């Protein structure tokens, strides 16, 4: 190469025909970064499920750690313990998912129809309140459930049921399948509610009105016109809820682990936390493969990729279906649901934090000790109240710091990915990046956390071992929520006409100035909503981080998990309420900003 | 001095070749229009000149200096080509006021704040945007928005002005007004101007030279007069002109010193009394006649009254007549000044006289000869 052309190359001016565009440089950076943080971990997990881990020699004579083997797979799917480590948990997960999906879909679609199409009073109230169970952490209802149905059989203090009836509630009501299905079912009602609400609002009411003109009855219209029109959404809601249910962790841990009722996710948790890595990987891979297949199948059926549901909050004005004699019964159903499952759990948890001795339901037992009290060795092993408790305060600080940092980084990366993907429309690299950013959506949190745990337990070349650092928590959250932040970024970028930047190019304005002065200001409102949403989600995340937190990096969610295990119920409930409060404030600001809420 | 020379330019998007080996010279100070249907490559050519699009092959020079050359691996960034570009959608930055929009155009000019202010106020004045400086784009009408984008372009005093369908989003009245403003601007700045449009009226009204394009190939380069009256091929004949030109398909028949064509079903149409020796008997041709180049004969022999008036459309100063032969094989559109169309009504039988037209080879589509022009 001529020296002059090298100079030209370095100057980046005239001779660089093809590399001048910043999106191409960013594309390279993102592909490397995402390969390292998404593709590599998955590949690593697959590979390590086929080699002996440190526990290998314990089971197989002559096993060499790191040597290729099918042992792990055989152990999980075809051995004398496969029943307890794989088939039973898998069956539990499947039946939980089916049960909760049926509950979520039945009530979600009924509520959606009532709120969108029927002449029900207080619609705006219901529309807002019915979302709440999905905004608060998924285990809120589980904790409240325990408050009511805890039995003396499993140690700890009595629940309300016992206090009122004098009898222990039956086992099937206190722990295990039924409570898990109900808690998760209620948690996902808003999810199906939102999907169906959108679908129903999009139906052209003239389709129903023309049937009415032809003298079709209301039920007939519902069955022959409305239902077929929302069927795709209904199917989609079923599939998505079902696959999310398979990966749920927290509720199943709170309501299942005390009675050794294992599911897929809790089994992965116990394998990985007991350092049975290979076994955990095999289970995680089976879970990931299952959820991915389901999601891809759903997308194939939908014909296009639909990543999430968008709530636009758009009301529609149209003739409501008259409920007549059903009006008040339906209203009663809705109100009962709201009282028992929306406000009830929060009030119960609130009450619980005020009880000096948990399980004694009288006024003289009320105290603020667990919020502001100093350490008292007679209560909760001398744990001071929440606001005086250094480890809780530390966890609150950590959670806020993690959620804040994660949302800022996510927003920033989201905008850059959006820019790269949209600018490279139609090019291979654009599709590659878009696909990789979607992958974390398919990997359940507990499995994702598990992979990161082992990968970052050691150092990789210049990258030090990150286990135990705050940075690792942030990285795992940023990557896990990439599907949301990058799709928000892509959506925001799609709204900016390319000519707005091209004009600046013609005016010789450099990339950084273009980005700072034009692209960013125009994209920022869309990104802000995504950031706030990431903040809310990160505040209440448990499954993703439970394997990664160390005493130094305790989070609010992990401290709840620990306090539950130690039976410090008041503290656990109090911290849960604090998360609910923070999350609700976040949600309120999000709504005020007019942002779209994406699930 | 800014003469743009394009040679052997090729550009593909995927498998579609959008520009096919183009050669063109745009003379200094000229107003040149790329005219063609959507997808003909006109905008792509403009974007290649601007540098926003990188051609696959070829060379573009300005005053002999290459701004793009695939052979020498030269590709000047758009910002270094000293040109300005106005987009169809105005491309105003929505979060900036009129003043900020124009001012941000000078971001890289290296001028002091005062100099910038001076230039900005000057171009605001020139474009008639006084009192609108503090408004945001969404508070402006379409016409005002387009003026702002023109102001933003000219404030940097580019040597070449590029317009990408700048008037397409405006209503007819405003389009007319801005058309004359653009023409005036060009007259004052004398900058080489390349203007892309699919609107032939705009092209005819504005240009020194029109480049008619179709499917990535230049069909004709010529003055508005040439393009309108002497289309080089069927595509240009068909595309330029509103209402569209009449195209009569048939075989050449010469008899009694009269040139006629034989239509598919054997009926014969008299075209012109002139005879061109070059035309072979029985050659398949397409005759292209402008609607204003046909006269209606009312007082001819009944044997010549072969046409029926199917419908009339008064257009103000002119009236469009839709004629049809008895066997419905041939339809013609005629444009006649209102004062010459006395009492012609639907269903009346009339004769016609063709005053001038172009004869094209049906096979190649190219012009063979013209008749009736002085």
C-alpha cells in the first residue's frame, strides 16, 4: 500500500469508500459484545452439559473432570433419580403452567370483555386496578397466601386460617400446587387482560353491529363474530402465558420449597446452588428449548414476530353491550376480585409487618417495631426494624443503584442498537443483531442467572472473574432485558425519518454532533419509558439474580428470599411492600409521561 | 463554476440495477430536472451526486475534480461536496425552531456567532420567513416548512443545489407559487441546480434541461420544448404531456400522396397529406399526436365524419373532447380552446384533421420522423 493511501485511510476521508458509516462500526462492536454475552454463554452451557463437572468423579468411577460424556444427560433423563430431579418437577411445572394459564385466560378475557365491551360502571377504575397484580412482584400474593394459610406443621407461626378456625389448613391448601397455581394465575390475569383488551378494542364494532342488524342474539354474536376475531390473540396469550409460567421461580420457591414440591425452575436453582452445574445445565437446556419452541411456534402461527404487547391506553368510543340482569353480578365478581386479590394481599402484608408476634391477631399486638424499632433480641433474633437495619438499608441502596444503573445503560444501549438496526435495514448484520437481542427473552431468568454464575466465576483472558461484583448483576440485568430496551430503541429510531440525519450529513455535521443534537433528542421520550420500565422490572427481579448475589451485593429481593427462609416474616413482608411502593411510583411516573407500557 | 459530470455510473440495490451505466453532463449554472415515474432511478442518481448513496461503479466529477470514482477509490463525504439538499418531506428538525434549524445548518461552518446570526437573518429575509423565526416546524404550514428547508440549504451558500421532489407534498396553488420562487432563487444564486420530480408540468416549467429517465436509463436529454414536441421514443411521448398524447398503433399505408395507417381491424385513418419517402409501406408504427394537434372538422363531407363525440370536459379556457370511431376501435383525446368549440356536443358526428405528430417505430419504440412542424 502506498504511504499516501495509508494516510488517507487513517484520515478516514476520501479513500474509505465503505467503512465511513458509524452504524457499521457499531454493528461490529455489538456483534462482538452480544456474541460474548448472549451466544457464548448459551454455547458454553451446551458444551458443559456434555462434560464431567467437579461432581462427576463422585458418581462415575474414573471420570475425568472436563472430559466429554453423556453421563449428565443420562443421569437427568434416564436414571434412578431422573424421576425426582427431572420428570416430577417437569410434570409439576407443566401442570402449574396449564393451571395458571387457564385461570389467567379465563378471568383475563372475561375482565377484558367487560371493561372494553360491556356497559359496566367504573371502567377506568377497573382498567387501572386490574393491571396491578402484574406490576407488583409476582410473589406478593404468595407471601399473602402464606399469611393466611400457614400451618403449624411446617414450623413458624400460625396463619389467619388457624387463628380463626383453630384447625390447621389442609396441606394441599397451604403449600404446593394449588396455591402456586392461584398466585401465578392471578399474577398473569393482567397480562392476558391487556392482550385481550387490545384485541377487543381493535375490533371494528361495525362487524358486530351488522350482525345485530341481521337479528343475531348477543351470545351468538359473541360466539360467531367476536370470538373468532380475537382467537389469534387468545391463542397468543395462552402460549405466551404458558411459556412464562414454565420459567417462573419466586412463587414456586416460596410456596413449593418448604414442602419439597419441586418445579423445573426451583430444581435448576437447587442444582446450581448445590454446585451440580452439569445437572443444572441439562435441566436449563431442556427448559430453554421448551420455552423457545413454544415462542417460535407462536410466532410462526402469528405470521410475524410479535415480541410483546403494547398498551397504548387508547380508549374506544362505541356502543357498549348491555348486560342487563348480569350487570350487578358481574360488577360483584370484579369487585370481589379486586378486594381479595389486588388490595387484599397488600393489606395483609401491611398488617403482618405491624404484628409484634406474627400470628396473633389482636390490636394489642400491633407495633411499628419492624419498621423503626431498635434491635431487640426477643424479636426476630434481634434484627432491627427495616429503617434501622443496616443490611436492609444496604440492600435498598443496592437495589436502587442496580435498577438505576441498569436502566440507564439499557436505555443507552437500546438507542444505539436501535440506530444500528434501523440504519442497516435490509442488511444481514441488522437482522443478526436484532435476532441476538431477542434471544434472552427465550431464556428463563433462573437459567440465565445460572449460566452467568458459572461463566463469570472464573476469569477469561483479560476479563477478571466478576462473581460477587455489582457489575455482574448489572450486566446480567442489562442483557436479560435487552429484548425490551432494544425493541424500544428500534421503535424510537423507526419514528425518525432518515432524511433528518441525512440533511445534517450534507451539512458536514459529524456523527457525534448528529447523534447528540438530532437523533438523541428525538428518540429520548420513547427511550425514557423503556428505561423506567427496565427500572421497575429490575427492582423486583429475583430469579435472575438469586444465584449471583453475595453478602456484599444483597438486593431487596434476595433479602426477602433469605428472610422468608429464616422466618423473619415481618421483615420480608415489609421489604416486599417497599418494592411495591417503589414500583408503583415508577409506574405512576411512566403513565404521567404518557409512555407505552410494554410487557 | 460547477459543472457536474457523471460517467459510467452504476448502482444496484441487491439484485435490482437502479442506475444502468449513466453518462450525463450538467452544465454550470443550469437548472436540470430528472423526470420519470417512481422507481426510475432519478432520486438514486441525485443521492449519488450528494454522496448519501455510494454508487457501485463509475465516476462523478465537479469541475473536473472527482467527488466519486470507483477506479481511484474516491468517495468524498457528502459534507465536503459543497452542495445543499432539500427533501420532499422538508426534513426539518422538529425539536428546533426555524432559526435554530437554519443556524444548525451552519454548525460546521467555522463562522463566529455574529456572522452566523447575520447569515441566518439574511436567509430568513430572503425566504420571506420574517416573524416565524421562533416557531417550531409543526407550527408552520407546508409551504412555510419547505421555505425553511430551502433557507437552511442556501445559508451555507452551496455551489450545487439538489432538490428531491420538493413540492410534491404541497397543494396545487402553493406548488405554483413556490415553483416561481425556486425559479427566482436559481436566477439570483446562479448555482447549478439538480431537481428531481415525477411531475412533468414542474419539469417543463422550471428546467433549462430535462433528463427523462425510465428503469435506470436516460431516455432523452433536452430542453422542455424538445422533450415535449420531439420525444425521442415512445416512453417519452407517453410520459410527457398532460393530458397524455394520443398513440395510434397501426401499419403505414401510402396512397394518393396521403399517408395513412391501417388499424388492426382494417379501418384506415388518414394521418397527413405529407409523404415521407423513408417510411416503408406496411411498417408497424405508433403515431404520437398531442391533444392540441388535432382539429375538429364540422363542415366536412359526411363520408369524412368518422368520429363521434363521446364526452366533453370543459377545463376553463380549454375543452377536452373524447372522440371515438364508430367501430369503437380508436379513441382520441383533443384539446381545443374554448372559443373554437362552438356547440359541439356529445353524440355529434365530426371529422378530424391532424396537424402535427411524431411517427415511432413500433418495434424499437424510437422516433422515425416527425410531420407538421415548421
